[in-house]
């Protein structure tokens, strides 16, 4: 429950800060935010279930989800850059910032789940 609240708060703050910080939002601002939010939440809850039902597979599946996430997000960024070459730098920068913070939250909460 706390994870969901933190992620929802982060998403809302991202919109508020984004509207305030950018003169013009990156063209894929909302799409990127939704993708990273849903991806983070989906992977987190999947891994929490894996930890409960098959704890021996947690580490392998965590590493696999990281690999799949990098491939999927890499493909997404390539599509964004291809679709909007003029806005590529802002879209890529925004993606990296959002990815970093959401992944940091995911790792923090997964670490707490695994160690307690």
C-alpha cells in the first residue's frame, strides 16, 4: 500500500514539477510518465508475488525483469526519437530522469520487502 501511495505521489509531483519547470513539455511527457509508472508498479507487484510464492527464483526473475525493462524502454525511446527528432533530447532527458527516480523507489521498496 505504501509503495502505491509513493508512486502515485511521485507521478503527480512529476506532472506538477514538469508543468512548472518546462516552458514547453516534452512531446511524450504524459506517455513516458504513464509507461514508467505502470511498468514500475507492474514489475514491483509481480516480484513481490514471486518472492512470496517462489522465493528461490526472486533474484533470477529480478535480473530478467531488469533486462526486459531495458529492452522495452530502449525500444520506446528509439520510437520517440524517431517520431520526434527535434524533441529527442528533451524526451530522452525526461525519460532518464523519470526512469531513475521510479526505479530507485522500486528498488528501495523491493529491498525492504526482501530483507524483512
